[in-house]
């Protein structure tokens, strides 16, 4: 007999939200790892909030919701809360029951300075990678480093002169318009830089002064940008550390020195990197730190490569060069799938916090796949 649709649903449901999530769903493994790391962050959260007053939204729930935004590339916090309103999977991951009210979008804004900052994200990453089930996956001696350009939340229209000079008049915009004509030599419109050479010494963004003009290559335009840097463990391509700096020429090498110096232990380590790191100064500083630089040789550099046969003759050098490519997969996921091709926050500290959150999200996805057999057995 044919069934008929009923327009009105049942008033009560006797199926729990836990039963609606498939046992094999990848978010189950990810939430378990995230919950364990957040539990270890409890002392940090206690220090951030007052002991008295009205209870706030649990910080764990806000961070889990922010991770969902990174996992699914959700463009804004308003869209995220719209999903939380009717998506049972999202409610389950965050820890909300079907009847719990959804927060106001400004909840993220009011808690961004407290929770989504560089210090909390750094501690979150540290606690995640220090988990007992994660530590055996990490190597303590073989690493790779690389950096990528991060487009800032600023445009050319926000650029203003900082050298005290005045911009020349606008050039003619069409035939018959010269500087002597009534339409020639008129005042420039905002963002009109035709015929002007832009540089970080003469122009700076008024909306995000920390963002510097930088381009990936001669084929790309110079845009207000930051540089994101990661230190990757070579064994399973997990990110052990990350940094965000201004987009200066030596930023990648400077960040690599800082992250290499922070690797614990006095034992010998290796550090893979691309040709941009093949300078005599960087190689010498790595060796002073007790780190063997497995840097790709740049034979086109004047004076030749700083890496000679003392390093390239070893089998480990070729392995490091091959393993280094795993960093590009992390950068590709963050920009293409996680929605960070252009940031929506301003300032080095805010950009660093958002970049760190997406690095954590990338690690959680990778750990969920690596630990799948272990968690299935448990």
C-alpha cells in the first residue's frame, strides 16, 4: 500500500543526537582528539575568565565551532551559526543539544581577543601534539620548513603615502587628453596609482599597516600580504610549529631560525628547505644550532650553492628533499579548501591566530586518518 506524506512532524524525538552520527564518521575521531587537547587547556581557560559573574559560552565550544569553520571552509561566522541552527552534525561536534539556543554572531567578536589569539593557539597546538597517542607519530630529529604568502584583508585602494611626498597628477586617460588640456593633470582618484612606483618605503595600507606589499613572482601583482611559516615533522607530515611575520625578503629564513632553535633537545637534527634558504648565512647559522641543513641546492645563485657534497652525499639528504613537499599540501589545503586565500582579520597577531587555528585543523584531519586503526580498536 502506498504511504502518504504527513505535513506535521512528531512533537518529540526519542532518538538521541549521538545515535544519528554514524560510528565511522571522521569527525568522531577528530572530536576525540580535540576534546583531549581542550581538556589540557583547562588551566589556561580558567586564567582567562573571572571567578564570579554570569557564566559565559564555554570556550571549548567556541573553539570547536571555529574548527568546524576551518574544516568546511565556511566563509563567515554568521553562516557558521546558521549551520549550527539546523545541522545536527555540527551541533553534536560542538556539544549542543537539539534544543539549545544558538549564540549571537557577536559572541565570536567579543571573545576573539580572549580566545582567538596567538598565545592560546600556540598552547592548543602544543597540547594537541603532546597527546600520548600522537607523540609516537612524531620524529624528534627530522623536520622541514617553508613559508607562503598570505593575502591580507586590505586592497590597493587603502594604500597611502608615508614618505610625506605628494602623488603627481593623474596621466591622460584617453586620446586628446594631455597635461595642458582641461581634462589632463587632474587629481587622482583613490586607488589610482598609474605611473607611480609603489614600494613599502613610500606606501602603506591605512586599514592594515602591518601588511606589506609583496608578490610571489614577476608574473603576479604585488598585494598587501603576510608570510606564514610552518615547521613540519618529516615522519608523518604533521605541523610541529607555525609563525606569521611581515612579508619581508628575509622573513622565511628568520622564521626558520626561530623555529629551528625552539626544537627541544641537544641532539643532531636535520632541516629540509627549498632553494630560497640556500644562503651561506642561513646554512652557517643552522650548523651552529646543531641542525644539518638539508636545503635544495640553488646553483644559479652567484657564488654557487652553500650546500656541498658533505651534505648531499648522504642518503638522508634525498629523503629530506622528498619529504619537504608535504608542506605544500598543508598550504594548499589551508588556501583552497579551508578558505584562507584571503584573511578577514587585520594585524599580525590576529592573522597569526587564525593561521594557527587552520594549522591545528589540518593536523586534526591528518591525525584522524593516521590514528583510525587505533581508535577503531579502542
